[in-house]
């Protein structure tokens, strides 16, 4: 039996965007100034930094582009 998930079908860039969106949604559900707001805010910052590193490392983008086409 072969099980596939949505994540396996996404590029790394798309998956990172999805994670950022999910963390922002979680943060928006927390009361402002609460530990949850602080925690999810830090998660968003860390994910954006990782995305920025990924985007600025050109070899990954070329590989993903070539594997899609």
C-alpha cells in the first residue's frame, strides 16, 4: 500500500509557506500578550528566517524548478 501526503507533493518552498501560514493562524487565535502569542510569534520569525535562507540559496531553487519541469 502506498500512502502519500500533501507535504510530499509540495516543494520545500511551498511547505515552508504553509507552515508559516499555519503558525500565523495559531498566533492569531491567541490572546495578545499571552504565552501562546509570544510562542507562535517566535515560530513565525524562525520560519521566515529559514525561508529567507532557502530563497537566498540559489541551488535549491534551480533544483526544484528543474524537478518540476
